[in-house]
C-alpha cells in the first residue's frame, strides 16, 4: 500500500513537531524526553526510508509501530482519549495522530508494498 509510508512519515513528523514545539525539558525527566524523541523519530525515519528506497517492507511498519506503541503506552493515550474534551487543541491533535499512526503502522506491517 503505497500511501501508508507517507502516512507514517506525516504522523511521525507531526508528532515530533508537536513534541518539540512544546519545548524540550531535560532538567525534570531527561529519560522521558529522550524516550519520546526516539519514539517519534523512529516512525519518521521509517517513512523517509520507505520513500527513499521503495518498496516499503513489513519491517518498516513494524519499527514504526514500535515507536508509536512506545509513545502510546508511555503517554497513556487511553487516558487522553477518555478525557478528550479536556485536552487542548494541540493535545487533541496529538492523540488523534498517535492513534492514526498506530493503525497505519499495523496496516503497513500486515500489507507491505509489492515490487511493481
């Protein structure tokens, strides 16, 4: 599925941009900052790699899913979704993009691109 790699790239890049735009705070909990940066950078990198050297393979989706999954679990996305109305606009966008990223990564992993 050709557009899945682009969706992975856009979701990862958007989440990375949202996270960085909030300001990186290494003084409070440096480990969390590094974990989230890596979790958002992995899907972005996999999307770029799949675009640069087609076809997208199942492992691109699997690594992107690992990044989105770490961010979803570490960020407790289920709490964000249950309190969706109380989130800011940026928080709502981040939660939606994260869920879309997880779903698209699963699809990319299960249906890799054919070599056409």
